[in-house]
């Protein structure tokens, strides 16, 4: 369904298109130089939200000129078997990026899997060696959903220096990296989590409010400062009054849009940019691999080496 043409909506589509167009230029050049980018997606078990994400990754990778392959594994696979599969991908020179789709089944330690991905092929920046980069202000490759959310906040034109930002949700893949990305930009950041005494009291102080907790419509109008920017990162599936499955965010958009100056729709907000950032990260990872290749073999490109 098309989004209403309301300037309060921070729509992800145009930003994503811009990013994908730039990625396409890079991918075309890299391919012509003998380094075609190829992204492998690892899915474990069946999760509807992940299927939506992967479907969009495949479609946008095709648009951007990036090879894309999905490897699906059964929910009862062992962690050791998955690690072995990842080591195989690390060793394959045709594979330039690996993404592990979340969530994985509870018996699989996601951190072990993430650490098994070679840091140069880690297109999410979630390897322990990569996640530290954003702490050191090296921001060119950050976790996709976190980077996408920050990209949308920048679309408001708000000055991030000294901006009061509140993040509801402290996950490793979204809340924590957003905090580091925004601290690097000079924002004052508060992170709320399950032990926070009054989320509402913090949220009401925010010039920019990020929400990523997976609770449909948790944030209501009375929790938002008038004029704030509200970035909704929730992706929750529910059955609508028409009996159809639909996706809703963590923010009660209908009421909050009467108070906020900017609000991201769900779907159509952070989601499309998340996919675009993944593709951009894939090109960053490839250029790091090329730099390593050049440093090791002393040639400018693969074609020259042949
Ligand atoms: N490895 C990762 N796994 C997950 C991440 C991540 O960043 N890295 N984030 C979420 C992904 N996710 C939901 O589970 C998700 C992300 C993006 C989209 C998306 O493309 N949404 C679009 C389109 C919706 C539609 O076609 O109906 C949108 O919001 O407009 C969907 C899901 C968890 N896992």
C-alpha cells in the first residue's frame, strides 16, 4: 500500500535508491576489474521476518549488480556443522561477503557463528574484531539496521552535535551500535533496556527517539516530545482486521505522528535502507579484500595478476 504523502514521514525508499545507485556504480567497476562481488546469505530454520529480509536482499542485490546466493540450513543443525560451512565460505575466493540472518535457533550461539566469519568477509561488522571499529570511530562498515536508522535520522537535517537521543532497546545488533554511531557524531545518548525504571520519562526528553524492542505499538503519543524525530526499527508480524498478515513497528504511528515532526513508517522506513546498507557494506568489504590482495601480491588487480 503506498504511503500517504505527508512530510512527517521519513521514507526509506528514496534514500535506499540513492545508496543502491552508488553501489551499482562501484559493483560495475569492480566486476570489470575482475573482482565481482558475491554475497552469501545464511539462514537457519524458518522465520517469516527473515524471509522478507532475504527476499528483499536478493531483489536489491540483482539491481545493484551484486551476486547473491542463499544457503538455508535446517533448524536442528549443530553449531559445529554451521561453523564448518562458514569456514568453507571463508576459503572460497569467489565469496566476498557473508551475512548470517538473525534470529538463529536458540541452541546455536550466534556469537560463535559471527566469530567464525572471516573479518574481511564480515559484511555486517558483527565479528568481534569488526564491532570494535565503531568504538574507535571507524564508521564505514557498521551493522546494517543500526547504520540504516542513523542514515534516516540524518535525512531530517537535525544537527547531531549535542542532540538528545534516546534509544529504547540495547541489542548488540541494533541498540548498542546506534549508540556508538551517534556518539561519534556528537550526540548525547541514553540507552533504555528492560531494567530501565521509566522508559517513558527518558523517551519524553528525546529530540530523536529510536525504538527497537520487538513490541508492537509500545511507544504512544504521550511518550514522545513534541517536534521529535521518531525512528521505528520494530518489524512485528500480526494479523490485521481484514484477516491478512501485516507488518507493524514498535511505535503507535497513528497517534505519534500527531506529536512528532518526523516519523519512520513501517514498512517503508528503516527496512529498505537496511538492505541498501548491506549492499554498500558488501562493497566496503570487497575493497578491503582488494587492498589485502594488493598488499600481499603487489599487483593492482586480479586481471593484472593473470
Ligand atoms: N543479520 C541480520 N539479521 C537481522 C537484521 C540485521 O540487520 N542483520 N535485522 C532484522 C532484519 N529484519 C527482520 O527480521 C528485516 C529487515 C528488513 C526488512 C525489510 O526489507 N523490510 C521492508 C520491506 C517489508 C515488506 O516487503 O513487506 C520494509 O520494512 O519496508 C524486513 C525484515 C532482523 N534480522
